[in-house]
């Protein structure tokens, strides 16, 4: 038994995420966590909401709520939806937790002890009407390069030129529209990432098992232009982790908070502490996952994220950890994803284009979405959700292949032998061939799951379902029964055992259906098969079962057309 620490990139607090967000980190992370648990390993699976920063403040203001209240409410909403998708987090934390406050302040103090924090006085735009400093992207004005009138202070989206807010002509607050702006001096803490460049470089060079896509992104940031830049870790905001030096004041930094990019990844650690605190565990219980001096030296740490998050997890967060000089666990493997597009375009949160997580669950159960999303995960390139493809995939893979097998076997048995595993007959060459085929597939399937090859794993699982169907089709128990009932009994005995095995192997992808199948087989034996042959003897002759309800229903053409129209844009 090994130990796996698994984290999913933490979703931002404002609003409900769409299916593209789900398949970009949380869902494949859940697949891997479930698989590793099924293999008997010890797993700690962590996610959280990312709650600080200006977008949360603005969303709260728009909702007419205090920001803390807004975040608490949205966290509950996101947690409920995650539960609906059966995301099996050991803990779904909050970056605004007391634990994350303390840990973020602790890391800042350690970094400062090690000479990696610098105080920088800079000029920033202050809005008198809004009573606050404005982050770069909340200042709008005319682009000096192309004349576009709604350029943002960090970049002109029309000509893509990188800008400083002071470059803008006629600058105004994007929050209030006020032009009553002035440049004020303010002091901020900077993390001297440049001082950690060599250390990071050496560390990344050692990651020979990482995909080139991942290491090349990191290398580009390390070496292009001036190389890795020092970066501000504080902000003039009210909402966030107050800037303190561990548990002491930080003179000159009163009223400031840590920048959200700094505190968010520390929440992976803090959320594990939240888990310990919420479950009556000790500090040692969470530290053995994170401190290599306190038990984490044999932990394998895997992170799941979208490709846009890679620089951050290969450089910024490791810089914080390495710079602390303390023996915190660094990531061992990063599994990153491309983007999922929606029906000929992109998902759009602002335009309400595409299917959002709450809407998805309101029209079909989680397993339908889990299966489609995972079997079409955007791994080697971007992939696209279309309703046609979704309909075909659900109807064929889930209803025709898996569902139909279960239905035919259980109903035939009930009508000819009753609701118990039939006795009699012998296994012959057809069964030996099936077992050999499934044994080969099982090894393939395990290999893909071990390597986090999500689509390949889905395709092998489908092949395992297909093998059962093809066996049943050629063994023809319904025809054989007329002349040789014993032989038909042997075929059905094996097939009922196959249903239990399908439940075990399919659980990481479709956990609810797996539960239904195990319940129908009146079995609580969900142990991963050592080998196929012995796994197919788990249910002996005479063992009772029930015929389950329809496992997966088909999506009709009318439903497909209705949903296509309903999710085309502008969320109501
Ligand atoms: Zn421009």
C-alpha cells in the first residue's frame, strides 16, 4: 500500500463553474483518487474554493452582500454541486479559513527570514470615488497603441499590447466609471522569485517523467526575456489574509492583505489541516501528508489542473515552498488538461453559453456527464462538447453496451432460473477465451489508470463492457436453454459475476451505477480483482440477486434539440 496526496486546482468562488472547468481538474482528479483507493492505497484528496481578491469583492457588491457572507454562501453552493457530481474530496476547504490565514502568514515570515522578501514602493492608481486602489485590470481607458476605447490597465484586448495603467489615455475606474483618479505611492512586499531561479531550474530538470508540454511551459517562464520576475505578494484591499509576519505585526504593512495568487495554493496544505481539525485528528495527521520530516517522505503528490495553471504550479508555488527552507512536500507529478469547447465555440460564463454544473445535474444524473466528460477529456488537445456526440456516447456506451448487458442477463435469469445465481453446467472454451481477453484488458486498463491516461482508460473500460456483450451474443443462452439448460446456467452464472466485476472496475468513472449494480447483485465485495478468473467466482451458485431498474436511459432526439437551444447562450 502506498500513499497518494491528490489536489485539484481550486475553483474561484464567484459563480457556478461550467463543464469545461469540471473536466479540467476536479473530475479527473476524482477518477484518480477513486481508482487509487480501489487499489487499496491510502489517499488524501483535497480541493477548496479560492475566495480572495477583487473579483470576489465585486461579485459580493453586485449581490448586495458582505463579501464574507457571499463567499460562505457560494462555498456551500459549490460544495453541494461537487457532491452532486460525486467528487470524493476528503476535504473541500476554503482559502479564507483561519488555518490558511495562519499558514500564509507563516510562509511569508519564513521567506522574509531567508532574505526572499523585498519591500518595494510603487505608484498605483487610487480612485477617490471608490475609496480604494484599483488593480490594473479594473482601470479602463483608451489604448495609446490602437485607440481602442475600452483597453484595460494590464492589456489592450483589441491589439493585445501589454500596458501599464498609466499608459492609458482618459483612464477611468472600471468599477464606478469615475475619472477622479490619482497616482499614489504605496508599499508592497515582493517575493524574490528571481533568486530561486537556479533551484527551480534544477528541480524541473529532474522531472524527466513530466510531459514536455508541462516542462516547456515552465522553462519558457524561467528563461525567456529577463527570466523569472520578482512578484508582488501583497495588495491594498480589505478582503484577504492580513499581512503579518507569522503571528507578529509587519510594520508598515498595516491594512494590507496578501495577494490572492500567494495564499491560494497554500490552501492545499491548509485544507488538509482543516480536514484534520474537522475530523478530530491531530496536527501529526495532516503533517504526515505534507512534511517530509514528519512522515510525508513516502507520499506521492499529484496535482490536477488546466494548462493555464501550469506556470503557477511549476514555478510560483514551488518558489514559496522552496524559499521557506522548510521540508514541505513538493509536487511529484502534474497532470494538466487542455480546454473543452462548447458546440462550435467556447464556454462563456459571462454570456451563459454552455452547460453549467448545476444545470447539468438538473437534466441528467452525474454518471451520464462523468462518463462523457472523462471519455472525451481534453488531454492531448482541446476537445469539444456537442449534443450529438453526447447523445451518441450515452446511448451507445452506457445504455446499449453496459445497461443492455445487465438487463438481458438479469431478466433472462429471473425468467428461467429465478433471482439467484444458477447451478449446473461447466465453463468451456468460450469462457476461457473471454477470461483471457478480459485479463489482457484489465492489465491495459490498470496501466492507463496508473499513468492517468484518462481517455485511453475509458476506452479500455468500454472494451471490457463490449467483451461481455459479444460473449453473451455468441453464447446465446436463450437458444441453448431449450436443449441444454445446464449449459445456459453456466453462461448466466459467469455473466452475473461479470456484472459484479463491471461494478468494481467502472466505479471510478460511474460511481452511482456501480453502487446500483453491487446492490442488485446483493454483494458488498468491491475488492479490485487480482485476476479475472477468480474474480468471476465471487458470486456462487445459489447467491441471490435482484433485477435492477433501467441503469441508463437513452437520450431522445427531442431532448437533444431542446437542450441545444436552451444552452446556446444568455443564462436566465
Ligand atoms: Zn490597443
